[in-house]
C-alpha cells in the first residue's frame, strides 16, 4: 500500500517540477489589488511613545517566555516520568503543566512572528 502512495507522490512531484519552468511569471506589484494596497502603506507609521517597544526589550520578553516554557516542559516531563515509571498519582498536575506549556509555546511563537517577521 505504501509503495503505491510513494509512487503516486513521486509521479506528482516529477510532473510538477517538469511544469515549473513553463509557468508564466506574474509580477504581483503591477496587479490592481497591489496598487490599492500600496495606497494604504504610504507614509510613515507613527507609534505612540508609550506603545513603542525597543528591540532589546522584545528580546528580553521572548527570553523570559522561553525560559518559563523550558521550565514548564521539564516539569511536565518529570511528572510524566513520575507517573509512568514510579506509579505516582500526578495525572492532573501533569495535564495542567502540559496545557500551560502548550499555551505558552503558542503565545511565544505568535509573539516572535509578530515582532520579528522579516519585512
């Protein structure tokens, strides 16, 4: 079964790569929708001083979020080991720390993308 799926995927990959050079190139900057969007991007954006965050401060926030995330992951793993190997009754704590770690991981990724997405 897996051989046929692999064969089918490799066939599509070679077909797509063969047609990749024949596709016409489109310059999206000349499209009418791009011209409309450029009207909104004209001019410098002025940010209020109380909302401006320096790059160093952004790095500090992400550092502390990452440090807390690392601690939560280690606690979750430790509780999982305590539960699985030593038979301790810590399932609720294990799930609580797993949920907190997952939430913080998503928040950390979103903040990093929003602050440091290349322009």
